[in-house]
């Protein structure tokens, strides 16, 4: 097999032993050539820019630049390199951030050699590759009922409730009528499926719709 027939891969992982293990795992595969290694996200992005490999295998949590931001920069660059995340983390948030950044695949580090080789080949073709556990999490999340979003004014009213204000006080703070305050609260109760003010505040905080007192609502 000529060099041009091989898939060129770089491995980016800050754990030296893990990186060496991945390289050793792939080295015997005749259709894959490891053309570079890096130990942090920033160095990985630079390596991809220099070598333009077919696939970049990226860890998720790394110094300098994490795997998500490194993925975003690689995908935005001119190399055409496909990014395949290889990590131990399988939380919904981590998976979503990586996919949104442009990764074509998300594998866990308990993946077998055969699965990894197949994933690299699929990734090089631009096909989506997900570890079974990751795919299950994404499907489960998609099947959950969508949470109703609160409007900016509803958040203002709920924040005032959290601050201990009565309806007349809220009306004065927001320069609206008391009837309008009641209407906003009823809508909040319906959206959050609660029946009282205290529970509305608690549920909104649990869902990240309302920051704790002194905090900021997440963007």
C-alpha cells in the first residue's frame, strides 16, 4: 500500500501513556499512518494546520485549549480534517458541545481497536460515528419533552419573587400593573408545571432558567 492510500491521522491527548497507547494500537493497521502527536489542544490545532491530516483524534479535556475549542478551530480552518473525539467523558453536555463544534464522531476510550479503526475510516468519509452509549444518550435526550422557555419579562417577575417581593412590589419594580404580574406568574406556573411561587423559583433554578440570588442567568 502506498502512502497516498493511507489515512493520515494525528493524535492529540495530554496523557502521555494514553496517547502512546492509541498510537501503538493503530500502528499495525496498514491503512492508517500516524503522522503527528500533540499533548494539548493548541498544539493539536497547529499540528493540523501544518500537516492537514485526514482525521484528528482529540481528547476532550486538555490544557491550553480543550477538545471542543480545538475542534471548532480545526473545522473552521482550511485543512478539511475531520475531528473524532476520543475521551472518557460521556455526559450530555460534553457530547453536545463536541458535536456542535463540528466533530463528526464521539468515541469513548474503552473502544476496541477494530471499532477505532472503523471509526477513523468512517470519519475520513465524513460519516457520523458515535459510541453506542453516546448514541443512546443523544436519542434519550431527543425523546425528552422540550422544556418551555421563559420570556425575559417572566424571568424578571420570577427574579423579583425570588427576592421576596410581593405582587404590588413587583409591579412597582417593573413598572407594570398588578394584574400583569399575576398573568406572568400564571404563565410561569403553567410552563414549569407548578402551583405556587416558591416551587416556581426552585424549579426554575434547577433547570438553569433562573440564577441563584447574586448570580447571573447562564447564557
